[in-house]
């Protein structure tokens, strides 16, 4: 019976952990997204233009082209 040592299991390439994952639009600006979505559900899109613009500004600040 062969056994696998802990060193061979944990020896994943270091580059996998060192590279940051790109930020996806769905995960960006959760604070403004949550408030915007709640407003749209409760009041409708027409009543939430300021919150929608605030979320767009946040997304643009993170480099997304909106």
C-alpha cells in the first residue's frame, strides 16, 4: 500500500495563490448594489436614479466601463 506524504499534497504551484483573481462585475460594489436593488424592488427604477448613478460611479472607479 503506498502512502502520499503531506508535502506532495500541499506542493501546489505558488503562482496559483499569488495571482489575484479579476474582480467580476457581479461582486463589485456590494454596498451600493444592495441599496440600489432594494430601492428598485420597493419603488421602481424611476425613483432610484441617484442610487443607480452612485452604483455606476462605484463600478467606474473600479475600472468597469459602464
